[in-house]
């Protein structure tokens, strides 16, 4: 069943280059895109007004980190070969990919952890990120990099990590870390801006 789904989706992509191009590009930049957005929001969220956003992004990053660590252990234990390795005649590769273990999908693990962590704090933006995570994850199957079970496993691990970090005692600790780091960052930015203003007026 797994390879059948992969083959069907992969061939759909082969015969639809209008979809394949944007999807392949998205898959290649997704890691930098997700990380970059989190860092930009953390950097730009200022003071009390940005506290919720900063907490959400810090929680998202920590959730992804925890989930990926668990996923790494599981990948070594399960050691599942990827579709393009086990069934090279049935899978068309659109660009090169390492032949490392495929279960669970790192992309699904991290993106779902990020999406759920944000959704717990903001439903609208969390839903948007969740849609981006779903497209990313299905795309990994379409490109022949993962079986559906790899995606499901990653999504479950990522979601579970985000939910665990949402438990009140852990959430309070994460929020304190976020607020402390945010305060240091705000102070640094204020000093830098202050020096620039002094220099400009001199």
C-alpha cells in the first residue's frame, strides 16, 4: 500500500510540471523558510505587544527541537529505507536526496511541531502554518522521498512534542525563558538604536 501511494502521487507530479516546479522549490527551501520566519518574528516582536508572538515562536522552536531529537532516535532504531532506494524503478527523483533512513520524516516532524505550537497560541496563524506543513509533508511523498507512514509518524511526533510543551508547568518555564531572552534582546536593540541616534545627532 505504501509504495502504491508513493508511485501514484509521484507519477501525478511527473505529468504535471506546473505543479512540480513550485513544489520542488518549496521542498528545497522549506527548512530555511520555517526557521527564518521564526527568527524574524522573534527578532521583530518587541515589548509587551510582541510577547505572545515571541513566546509562540520560542515554543515552536523548542517543540521542533525535542521532536527532531526523538525522531532521530527512532530513525536509527527503525532504519527504514526510502521509496527511491527500495523501489528505484517506480520512483522518479526530481532532485538528489541522501539515502538515509526515512522514518520518521524530519520535515513532517519539525513542521507539525511548529504549526501545532503556534496554533495553541494563535488559531488563525497556526492554521496557516499547519496548511504549509501539510503541503510540505505530502510533497515529500510526491517527490518519492517518503512513504505515507513516515509522514504520519513525523506528524504524530511533532504534534505530541508541541502538546507536551503546552502542559502548564512546562509552558510556564518556556514562557519565562522566552521573556528573559526577549528582555535581553530588547535591551540590546535599544542600546544599538540609542547609539545610532546619538551618533546621528552629533
